C-alpha cells in the first residue's frame, strides 16, 4: 500500500484530513492514471485561478507528487534518444525553457517529468520583485500567454543554494542550464558587470549558461542585441569563460538567447558575432512584442511578451534564418509555440538541434514532453 498525503491538494482540493491510500499496482494501470491526473480535467480548475497563482500551485503540486514518489507512475516517460550538442549528451532533445523555475526551487520534480534537460532562471545578481502584479495574462482562445514578469527572482545566492540541494543538479550526466540576466536598475552601459557576476557565481553548478539579452520586460535590455554592444558583451563573457574554465578545470558552454522580433539583417549580424566569438549555442526565441493574430482577444493590449501558439511561426522563421547563417557550426535550441509533437519536429526540420517547452505545458500538461520527444525520435 502507498499512502499519499495531500493527494487531494494535488488535484485541486485543500483537504488533507483523510490521506488517500491506494495500491501501487492500481496507480500503474493506464486507465487509473488517465482518470486521476488527466490534465484536460484539471485545467479548468487551474484556469479559474489567476495565472500566477495557478503557476505556483502547479509547481507546489508537482513538488508534492515528486516527494510522494508519484511522478514516475503518473507521467509517461519519453523513449531514450540520446543526442550530443555543445559537448553534452542529452537523454532526449526536449528541455524545459527558463522562466518556469526562476529560482531553482523545483529542479528535481521537473526533471522527473522526463525532460532531457532543465533550464532555470533568469537569475540576477541581486534579488528583485519584478514588475507589479498582475503581470501574466492568458489568451486562451489563441493558446497564448502574455507576461511582463520582469526577472522576478530571489537573487544569485539563493539560486546557487537551491542548486546545491538538488539531487538532479548533482547527478553526473544530468544537464542543467542556468539563465542569467541583469538587475532592472543596473544601467545598460554597466550590464556586462551583472552578467559577469552571474557567470562567475553559476559556473561551477551549470552544464551550460544562457545569456538572456532578449526579454522585453526589462527596460533597454534588448539594446544589447545590437552590433557593438553585443560584440563588447560577448568579448567580456568569453574571456571570463576561459578564466573560469582554467580555474575549475571544466569548460561550461555559453548560449545566447535572442528575440523573435529581429529583422533578417540583424539575425545575420548576430550569427556572425556568435561565430566570431565561438559562442557554443543559441536559443531562438524569447517572447514577442507582436500581437499579430490576437488583436481581437481580450487583454491582447497588455504590455509584455507574447508566447504560446501565436509565437510558433515567428520563432521558427528565426530558427530557419539562423540555421542558414550558421551552417551547422553552432547548435540552435528552438523554443516558441510548441504545443504538439509536430511543432517540435517543425523546429528540428527548420534547423534546431534541441527544443524547449514552456507555454505549451500550460495548455497541454506534462504529456506534451513525451509527445515531443517521441515525435523527434520517430523523425
């Protein structure tokens, strides 16, 4: 028998007076699993809550289920499909995008869902609250989300402490990316100082480090994608990467995350700088400022970055343009609008080596992970 305290909370209720007792063999039956945790049944409950409240409730519930040992029973695991990029071997090609676990509080629970890699952050040197609430909005009819979170996080020291406590992060072969940014009140001309501080702090704990210069929710941040500013930032980060590699006896890849709202000439310029500085990878893309296709929906005019299905085509175009410019010299991680296995395959066909999920999980649940990984493997 397995006793599962708080299981009622996991499916949306708060009562724990009567712990649920179930046979483990029963939990392993596919029909029971589908009826207990079929995400389409839970989604209306979550969608009745404010998006940020639902976000925290979902993560807390996953944590609870993980600690109870339920996740391996309740989530389909992708088939093994190893892939090597950036000198790292990924168990499968589907990862979690940064933003869902900003502080590295839920690494082990998220890893148990079957991702091939986990990316946490964005982390800034100092803790900051982010933008005022409400700052996240669902455009349900378009299966999209607008957010203006503003790099809310507990700061570098807190994230490192959480990573040190994570079993997954300290397991040989497990791949943990850490996404770094600048504090909102750091002048843009001193942004490199924040990125360097974060790089030094996370280097020993990361499988790779992502340089986030593409969030639309920190004032002036996207200026760093410009030619001379990006050139200067990458020069300083690559020099620091080499120092840290010598210091730690271990090379940790650097990855750049770019916006979808770039013109073709800008993408080519960024690709040239990636090659020149020997950056190890590129993530395409972050959220978009465009509202094309959702102008008729309530809340479409809310400030922030748009993600979800409405971003799919735009991000895939950037992946394809990057692939043409890079000619396979640097791996691309495709992210944006993946809600089905076919969407993940589309990113791979466009030139991505790996993909990441975030908003698709809100609309499809954890079944999307195995669906995407298996679709890529079948390809």
